[in-house]
């Protein structure tokens, strides 16, 4: 193993949580390296006066009994400080977290030189799907034992640094020069690394640098036959019943390309959709949201900075190495995302963003939210690209209520505005007044709906007067100025009609003022249905239940796409505990009703499953979505992935990965949801006419997501006993069964409950 020729100490902590001072360090480990060799190892458990949370006990295998008799942090502080050293370079995986937690215990390393190996790995391993230590260790075959213990993590981090250093030896001249120049202007840790970079560059660009992009999530689907799309008309709505078939979108694109009529295809998740498509250049175009496009002028300004933070440095190197046009062309990781959105991304006014709407080809792909924003803004350049005879084909229409709600939302987030007000006494004074008004109106409520009386007070009038100069102040960045424009509209009493407006305070104290349309359908009718020929792909059997989206007029019967079914069983005799005690073979995605239940099952079953060689990945306990996805892909079978239905809708996996989708809980919306509860009040029977249809639509989307991921024999089990015990169960069960090509009833008395597997 080759390592940089400078002394450094690799450290790691295990903690009871993520908040310094509120949570405590319960284990510390370090390895001091000199001349590429281990000079000293150290590890210690640390006692704390409070209990260790059950989830932490399961994750780390550190129990309260193990901490009994161990030194307190106060007793071991001097030893830890001596092991770290006074001026030694600090190395760690996501080391910023460890530095913050140690500061909470009284050891302040915030001004020390440090290197984050996760950020370094994102530079030289662009092909990886995640940079979590567990995933990287599995893929790169690092020595990582025990996992989630401080010394085990330190050993893996040392080896990861060695792997990164090996790849740095493979850099050709231009890339090595770019790395040296940027790191020499960065934080102290990266400056030290720059001093020992290789002096002899490689002769050619290594294979791992050839693309510079993150890996696609898997195979592109063969399209099969084209589908039949209705002829264009002047305006109005035509319905098509969607299919579970993974190839449906490709077939739609191929049909539109063959027809040569100008067609805009609107999808919910643009980047995920495009990754699974074959799109001919010149005949089609993907219209990216501004925030996902790189602004060349902004990139040049970043690269010309006289100095860089650590996150700016790694992202600047990636920009120089890979010359990206969009976010998808880079392995953007960690806090680099804030740098991207704050310093590199296009805005709606950027020339690069506007240019993509010029000379559009016959077929265009764009996401729901961006398309709806174009419709609502006549000044948007996309308006000029839309001719009256452009055919609009919207997929994922059952999501249109939610995406339109976001597209037509007005929102002002106090934390964002406070950040923009740094150094500006005038804006700070205005925000102080705004916060006083918010506190008076909300009266300690987490959610407080605004009324016309709230907006007609003297305080509200003063706010409207004081906000005017900020809206026209071009020295303010675009995003805070947009928030202030939205706030002005929210505070205007005349604009409150037919909108839902409220003040919201989240758990961490973050406050916002928000407003959305009370009904979506009338807006879609005036902006879209009456202006363009529109084709909507809807879930099967939903033409009578999409009342928030479809026009009130009678529509012709929906044309169905060819049906697609899959093995589906209703197994209300199986409880979630049964599945966890006797896990099925292969890889299973298990949809659970809440994160609280997931946490309970994680605590109860992880140790037992580990003994059986079963890996269980749990939402909120195994990192973010990207990390969970990567770890599920890397996990050997049998493996279980527990997450909520709402989380699964956004999961991207390759085809032929998941053997089983288990719906353990029907995914109902929460009846007290801030917006949905208000919309539901318009219906005589809110549950049957609004919430139950939304359940059916979500079930279809979940099944379709699974069809993109399933193995050839992949099956669906629905185990929620409400299908049998509740009056609405028959309706939900009938809807599910229309997609099943095989069903197995519950076993008879005396038969093994898990005989299905």
C-alpha cells in the first residue's frame, strides 16, 4: 500500500447521535502514520452519564455495559489530544463530523489541517455510486473490521487513502497540474497534500477518467413495438391508460419521433427517465432545469478565485478535469452540492439555460415542474418554443397534482433570507420585522393558516411597503430576491383568494411562509388544456378519480396501452415480523408505513439477521437514498431494504435486481397534511373521493417502479391486513388484482406460513 510521504493521523469517533454537545462521543480511535508505516494505534471506549440509544447499540454493538468503568471524556481528553498531536495532519472519512463532535467534548480541531477521504475518493473514483465507508470498503475490498467501530473504520480509512493515492499517481500532466494549482490555494490540509503530489505525471489519461460521469443505473430497456398516439387536435385532452411495462416511455418517444409532429414529452423525474432511454441526437432534446446546468461564466469565476474552501477546491478540480455541461457530468458529493447550487448552476436568467429553448427539434423531453413553470410565466423563453400546435404528452399524470403544487408554490424561507442579509443592515431590519409578525400571527403553532384579516393589519401593510426596494434590488442574488417576490405576493390580501397560505415552523426552528393554489385543475385548464393538444397518461381505471387534474368536461374514453401484469399475491396472513424472522431468499424491498416502525424493527431484528447472514438496510439508519441504493446493490443475497413507500418512488436501480416487493403497509396520505387536508374538504366524502383514489394511484406507481427493477420472476406481496379488515379493503384489493397474473392464497391451517418462498 502506497501512502503520501508526510506524517498524519487518521481518526474516527463513534457517537450517540449527530448533534455536538447534545450527543456524546462514546469511542475514539486513531492511527498515527509516519513514512507510510503505522507508528502508533490507539482506541478507547468512553463512559457517558446517559444511556446509549438502542439504534446506536445495534449499529456499533457498543452497549451500556461495555461503557461501565470506562473513563469519562474529561478523564481521557489529554490522552486523545496527545494521540492527535499538536500540528499533525488529520485524516478521516467525513472527518468534519468527527471534528465537530470532538469540539462538543472540548477538543477544538477546527483550525487544524485535515483531509476528508470521502471527498478525495469522489475525485478519483468517479465510477462509484456512493462514498460511504461501508460501500467503498465492499467495492474496493478494504480491511474494514469491525464495521461501525472506531478502530475498524480507521483501518478502512487508511486503506482508502492508499487507494486514492495510487490513482493520483495515474494522473496525466494537465490533470496533475490542475490538482496542484487548486489544492495549493485551498485549505491547509489540501495545501499539505499538494506539496507531496507526484512529480512525474502518467503518459496518458487513465480509464477511470474517460467519462467523468456517475454510472448509469443499468441497462437501457429494449423498446419493442411502438404505441398508438392520438392525432393532434387544436386543443383539449386525450387520455391514455398507462402500463406497468418498463419500456413504455421508450415506445412513446419512438412513436413521437416517427410521427415528426412537434411533441413535448413531460416526465416527473427527468434525469432518471433519460438514463433509461435511447435518444437520437438532432431529433430530440432534453431540456434541463436551470439548477442542473453549469453556467460557464460562473465556472470561470470560481476557477479564478484567489483561494478555495475545501469543498470549492474538490469541485473546482472536477470542473477542470471533466469540463461538465451539467450536474450529471460530475460526481458531486457532500457539501459540494451547496457550492454547485450557490456558485456554478445556471439561473432562469442564464444565457446557457435560455439557449436550449432555441431551434428545438421535433421531440423534446422536460420535467413536470419546469414545464408548468414555463406555462405560468409568459416571459419564459420556453413560451416562444411552444407553438399552438405543439402536442403535449404528460406522463405520470397521477403525480401532476403534487408537481403542480410545487411549481405554482410561493415560498419565503427565513433561513435563506437571513443568509442573504449578512452584512446588510436594511434587509436584516426588514427580516426582524417579518419575524416579529410571524411570531405574533402563528402564536406558537407549528402550522398556522393565513387569513385575509392577518394580511390587513398595520404590521402587514408596513411589511408590504418595506419589501418593495428589495424586490428591485439587482445586487441581491436571484434566489433570495425570488423569495422576497413570493413573500410580497403572499402578503397581498387580494391574491389570497383560491390559495392556501400558511406559516410553518419545523422541528429545528426553521420558519417559512408558503402559499399554493387551492385547486390545481382550473389552472391546468386555463394554462394548458385550452391552449394545446394534450395527451395524459393516467393509471388504469383512474379517469373518474383524477378529479384534481382532469377538466370537468366529459372526455372520450381512455385508450389503453397494452396491459402488463406480474406475479402478485395478497398475503394478509403474513405480518412484518414474520418476514423479518424468516426472511425470503433473494433481494427484497419492504415498504413500511413509517420511519418509526422501521427504527423499531431495526433495533429488534438486526442482530438476529446478521447471524443468519442477511443484510438489512433501513431508511434513515443507513444513510441517504444514494447510499442506501449503493449498499443494496452491493449487498449479497439475501438482503432486505426497509423504506417507506414515498421513499421507494424515487429509487433508481438497474433492471433485474429486485426479487420481491413487499407492501407491508398501504401508502395513505396523512389526513392532516397541510395542503391535502384543505383540498379534501371540497369533497362530500373526503376519504372515498380524494384519499382513496390517491392511494390507488400511488399503488400503481409503486408497482411500475418495481417493474423497472424486478428480476424475470420478481413478485409482489401485499401483506397489509387492512385489505381484509377494513371496508375499503375490497376496493383496494380489486385495484391491485387487476395487475396480477398469478395469486397465491394464504396457506391452509397446518401449512407453513412462509411456504410461499
